[in-house]
C-alpha cells in the first residue's frame, strides 16, 4: 500500500472530511466522519466528493447521495462528535482495517483530510485540497474518551480546520490501519499547537450496536463468510503438470465450509489472541491472510473427516491442531523466537502447531523433537506452555500451512494428473491419506 493510495479512501464531507470504510456487509459502504460536519450544514450534504487515481491524474467523483435520513442512511452518535453515513457500495476500496490497540502502536501515524487553507488556496481544484501530515504520534487517552495526537510542526487551528472527520491512520504492508477520526484541537489555552483529539475507531461500535438491524460491524466482508476467500486459497503454484481439477475441487469445498456457523467473526471472538504468533499486532485479526489460512485448514479437516460445527468442537480441534498467524513477510525460520513464545496452552502433547504467514517457506515441516537452535535461548518461564511440557518443539510437531499444498500436492503433482470427475472419490482418498500423514506423523 502506497501513501498516495490513501487519498482514494478520504473524501470531502461539506466543510470537513470523511473516511470510506468497508463493513462486514458487502452490499454497502460507510463514510465515517465527525458529526459536526453535518450538523453545521443544517444536517444536509452539500459536498460529498472522492478522488480516484487514473493514469497519474486524480479524477473527481461525486458520491451519489440523496437526502440524509436519520436512522436510515445517517447515524449520528447521540453524545459524541461522530457519525456513520451509509452509502452505495464503493468497489475496490476494502484494504482499510481497524486498529484498536494504541498502547503498543503510538508512532508513525498520518493525519489526512481536506483542511481549509488548502481549499482557500485552490478553490477550483478540489484534488489539491488534500493534505497528509506524517509522523503523527499517539499521546494517550483523555478524560473525554478521545485520544490525543501530536502533529509535527506545531500546526495551529487555522491549519487543521477542515481536517475534522479525516483519518488518523498508518500503512502496514498491503493495508491501511484506521485508528480513528479527527475531531478538533486540544482544549487547552496556549497548548493547541500540533495537539489534536480524535475519536478512536472503537467508539463507532457504539453506533453500530445501537442500530444492529441497519448497520453491520466494522469488520471486513470475509468476517461474515469464508466464501469471499475462495479464490485466494490452494493456489498450487509451481507445478509443471496440469492439476487444475484438484485445485478447483479443493476450492469448491469452500461452499460447504461457508454453510458452517463457524464464520471468521465467530472464530475470532472465541480464540482471540491464541490466533496470533507472540507479539503480533491485534490489527492482524482483520488480515485476509489469517482467514485464508484458516479456510485451508478447515478444508483439510473436512477431508480427513473432522468438521467442527460448534464452538465446543472448535475448542477440541484447536487443542489438537493449533493455527497461529504472523503478518511478517520473512521466512518462518526467522521467527522461531516468536513462535516458541506463542500460546501453546491446552495443546495436547503430540499435537501439531501450524504456522501461517504469506511467505512460502524453504522448509515447511519440522518433526517433533527438532529444536531450532535459536529457540533454545528462550527461558522456560517466557514460554506459554502447560505444566508437564518441557519445550514446545520437543513436545509438538510444527509445520507451515503451505505444507498442505507443497508436501501433499505440489511435490507429488504427477500423482494428481489422473484425477477428474470420474474418479473423484479416489482423489478424496488420496488427499485424505496425504493430509492425515502430514499432521499425525
């Protein structure tokens, strides 16, 4: 994600700004903004403009919108300076996710919006109204439940006005992490220079919770159903042989998985921190890579005859086979210190830990008893293990999620050329044998 790409998510809302956000329901989009941007204009929208980059030029797009109707397409918070505007679906703007944990994420933010000085200087060229302030830092929670931020350069009120409703965000890999929506300068005489207050993203949950029939959660659409990830899994790349039938057969199992009540939303609520490698940012809960790995895992379970349908069944599976995710692009061999400090609590002796990230590993399986040298430096008190477990790599098998593709199919591609719709049952038996062998032996 480039810093220029952020502009497509930030829009003009009357005299202020707003941020496009794709919620869990994929049939519409949101604009998150400051309520006073609407209230100060007689609860009407007079400017509602976004920009799209095309051939190195910013094209102005007026967002189609009719009258604001409270509790229908306009949802102001009764007590806070925030509001959600529900609009027609805007496609291809779904790489923005929320970040709730500020304690460990205090530096490197951006303040983006359409401040008044830029408007006055370029009244006829709206694309030039946009401003991006880098290196914003999080100062902490204030008594009014807003978060204080510090903008470099001691920007004053006259520079910030118009930014209201703009985003406080940062770039992480392919994603924009939205921390909140800017509201105002800090209320402190002689202390306003560069000090702003913003509403953290989790305060918008209060609006959604009050309107659950009309609004969906601030989560990606794939939180609602694994079906959105069907084309992102089991790519089976690197084969010289044609095994397209096997790839499509595995992907089509997604349709059955999608009927299961255990959606990403439910799994995340149930397992929470146990889904992530030690030290991983909580914003990774919303990374597509985590849930693509889980979909592949559930497909494997389906083939070997394990198909959890309840949260209790999920717990039982998770105590035999544990999937943990990292957003790191490094080979997992470089992450062993974090892996060994991850949550192994409840994993039965002889179980299997399945690591997932979006980098194909050089080695995808570590048998039980193979202890990487780097992990030997971690003291036992730093490990999150049950009593009776000496060392995670001694007690559990470790594998990368990619092994289900590489070891079981890609490396044996010649065995899969023969399969088609005539001998599909034989394909199922072949996959079952390969998957059981790799996770149980």
